C-alpha cells in the first residue's frame, strides 16, 4: 500500500467513526424524544376513576364524598387535562363541587351516573386558581345532576352555575371562563333553588343534548355577560320563570348567542307567585309578569339567533298555575285582576336579532303575547344604560294561541334599524281581551320603523285592525309609528290593511328587497 493510499484509508476510517458517532447521537435523540413524547402523552391523557375517591349509593357519606372530591380537584394541576370517569351509581354530596380548568367529568352514555345534592346549594361550579379569576376548558357529559327530593329549599342557589355569581350592581362587561361544554346531561333542580343552569361571564360555551327540568324560581338556562354561546338540541320542561333567558350584556357583533332546535315546555310555573307575594305584602303595586319561553331581558343583548325551537305552554281553559295559587292563597277579592301571563318570545333590550323557523303554541286563559318587543333601561353609577330594540327580523315562524290573549304582538320603542315580520303564520283560536282596538300588532310607545310582509293570520273571532298605535302621550308627545311598510298580509285568506293611530308614513305597496 502506498503512502497516499494509506492516508486515504485513514480518512475513510475517520469518516466511518464520525458516521457511527452521528448514528449513536441520532439514536440517543430518538430515545429522548420518545421518552418525552410518552410522558407528554401520559400528561395529555390523565384519566381517573371517580369511584376511587367517592362512594356510590350511600347517602350517609355525602359529607365525606364532597370533601374527597373537592380535595382531588384542589390537587389537580389545572394546566394538565384530566378526564374523570364516573361509573353507574348514585353519588351523594352535601356541598358544592368546584371544578378547575382542563377537567372533563364524564359518565356512561345512558346517563346512569348521578350526582345528587342533599342540600340546596350550588351543586357544580368552577374553581379558580389562587389569586386569579380565570378558568377554561371544563366539560360535563353524560351525567344526572339533581337535588334530593326532600332537600330543604332555599332560593338563591342554581344547581349548576359557571362563571361568577349573580351581582345586580356589577355592570362591567368581562368574561372569566373560556370554553365550557355541557353535553347529554340531565339537570333536575326538583323545583328548588334558582335556575337549573346559570352561566355568568362565560365565553365560548356549548350546551347541547341535555334534559333540563324543574328549575326553582328562575330559569331553565340563564345567561348574563356571555359571549359566543351555542344552546341547541336541549329539552327544557317545568321552568320556574323563563325557559332560556338572556338577562343582560349577552352576545356581541362577532360573538353571537345561538339558540337552536330546543324544545321548551311550560315556563312561568313558580316565579309569578313569589313576585306577587313579595310586592303585595310590601304594599307595592303588582306589575305584569310575562317572562317568555325564550326571553331577552336586557339591556345590552346583541346578535341573537333564535332558530327552529318548539315552545309550548299552558292548558286549554286553564289559568297560569301562579294565578291559580294566588287565588287559592289570597282569594279573588284581593286578586281581582290577573298579572301573571305566558309570553312566547320576548325581545327586550336587544338589537340585531334573527328569529326564524320556530313554533310557539300557547294555551289557556292567561296568554299575554305571542311576541313582545320592548326597550330596557338600567342604571349604572347614576347614568342610564338603555337598549332599544332594532334590526330585528322574525321570519317563517308559526305562532298559535288557543284561549284568551291580550296582544298577539306588542311593540315598544323600536329604533330606526327597524322591526320586520316576514312570512309568519299566526293562528288564534279564542278571543282578544283587554285589547281596546281589537288589533293584531299593537304599537304601545313611539317606534321608528315596522315592516310587515306576507304574514298570514287565521282567527275566527273579532279583529278590526292589523296595526294599532296607542293614543297615549309620554312627556307631552303622542305615541307615533314613524314608518309602516306592509304588503300581502292576510286575515283568514283575505288581504288586511286596516290600521289606526298616529302613523307618519304608510306604504301599502311596500316590498322588502332583501
């Protein structure tokens, strides 16, 4: 071998050693990467069995169960996702269960895992980290959540409550929970407490496929200061006040509230009695209470989509149950005029609303309105916060009333962006009562713009006007409707155009070029 070839062989050996070192380094990197990846996967799939921490089917262990589960929640690292599986059984708790961020609690698909609270407390809520009011990524699925039948009632607590507690004096618009899912659960408040489900200051929530029933004095679902909420495919029954209520500051330009494909049955079952009792016994005049199946209370509700829901309430020839109870307890000499009523959809203190494809069916002797639209004013730091209804469209809905109804549609203070009813079907089998001009659409305070296009009214009893504007005066100004556009509206198949009152601009050939 020549000197040159010996040098080349040396170079080859050197290259070989370098290749082996690189290969060894690569294998070490792979081992480290796999180890770290495995640890990360373990962290991402932290799974626990709840039966290791609490005992099923033993009511006497409710205190210990509550302590054990809350102790577990305190110890969880809220930055690491954890799934807690709940087996079949009745799990009793005496105190609130607080869930931190990134925790999923899931039962079996047939919803045989029950959380039963022996006291009327807030049952399930969120846990905030120390010194921080933020939580995210909480999920409840396939659970039954209820109070015990014999739990002593108290009125302030909601069975499931996420976000911040209700505080009437706080009007700051902020959110404390981001990403919440409640799916395929039964939430049964046993007619106790406040709302069955309350969300306050929550963003990006989905509530779907649940059965929500027997709320206390308040709502099936109540929202305030919530953004980008999807409520769909739920069944709500026997609600104390409203079925789904958006109280105040819900939604936004790019943060809608979607309420779709829900079935809501028999709201305003309990709150009206308490409303009457409180005011009557305090010597305060009792005002009308007509919260709705789907209800915007306001102010500052914005961008609502109410779509393909079915709302039914009442019984033929029957009073609202609150009125029946008031008469039984106070007598007809005191309760001479009913003030508790059913309303289908109420849109107060709200703008930018689409209501489409819904079915509303109200029965009985205490129907107030099928649709009620109004402003809402609240006071913050001595200054009013006012939201007048505007840019509201109701199209292709079916509304039915069987019994006595005050105002099929009643409107207050609509603003310039307008209120439009298009291609809706209205059926009234009964009569208008306390409706001075026998009108279908009643404008009760100054409204800027109302458009009625292609609506069909089937009603066999007296109807004199399609639209009536109130003769009242407020602040020396007579109520007016600034602009009324209408076309192709029918009553029992015949065109109806009769209107009355202070209407500044009327166009019977109006066509909505949408």
